[in-house]
C-alpha cells in the first residue's frame, strides 16, 4: 500500500522499526510514517473472541505509542466478527489523533 502510493522505505516509512519501551515491555509498530510522526498497526479479527482481544491489544498499543508518536492508524481486517463498526471504532478514535479503518471481508 505504501509502495503503491510512491513512498520511499527508510525516508518516508519503515517497517517494524521505531520501537517504544513502556512499563518494561517493548512495542514495535508494524509501520511508521515518518513525515506525519505516525504509527500504523495492522490487526486481523477472525472471530468474536478475537475481536475482544484485538481491542485489548489496541488499547495497550495506544498507551505505549502515545509516548512517541503524534498520530496513529489501526487497519483492522475483519472476517465477519465485528457487527457494529461504529461501536468498535468510536471509543478508540477518541484517543489522540487516531483513526481506525475496519476492512470487512
């Protein structure tokens, strides 16, 4: 997706870099978009139980990434477990400058 938009790896974006240490744990964003001071995380939701786990992961990521990045995007691939997208995204998007994109499959 980033390469398709013409971004250059290493100067505009990078993959699995930008480590953040928080409360004795290390968090590594899937991608960082350097010009926007932004992290990008990709999640996969296969079932309803995993949807709950993903919300917990996102909340943990947010706490850590807020210490280093100004903005964030969570791309959530949903295989049919998220019934109400708005209910899923609204509380997360209330945090800093965070956007959640749910892609239904």
